[in-house]
C-alpha cells in the first residue's frame, strides 16, 4: 500500500533564477510565482517547481544540490507538434524526438530539450 497520493512540487537548483524562469515561461508556458520570503517557483496545473539558487541559503535541501542534474518529464496539454512548433519558434533545439517511451500510465511519444542549466527536459503525450 502506498502512503502518498501525488507529487506536489520538486526543486531545481539553478545558476540563474531569472534565466530559468524565462526559459520555462517561453518553452512550456509555466507561470512564475513568488512565495514565502521572496522565493520563486514555476507553476503548472496543480504542481510547481521551486527554484533554489546555487548555492542555496535554504536549510532543507538535497544533500548535494547541483545545477544540471535533473531529468524530468512533463505531459503536454497540447499535441506534440504544437509543442515542437513553439520550441522551434523560440530557437530551442531538440536533443531527441519524437521518440517512443513509457510513462507512468503507459506508452508516450516524447521530445527532449535542455534547460539553461543542462537539465534534461522531456515533453510527452500519451499515445
């Protein structure tokens, strides 16, 4: 029996919060949010990505937070071709794709890009 229901947020350690926000706003349409004492997050649906600067003054963080160490997957709200057109228009190169993969709920088709810190970002649609 699992004791958790869903993922609420994850944290990315980044070199430049402004550059990261600009990228995710342009590439994926995520919304910037300020919370707490001037902290920054990127919101989408009922989830968010909290951003920690490198180095981070926050006490509760990963043991070895490192920019560029994440590999994350988003499920697109629009057809993958529309995602690709948006990425192309923004000058964001593909690392790979479209390629078949398997997501949490079954087969997906994915595009891969890298964010400003070189995190691998997968954008997928369920088949």
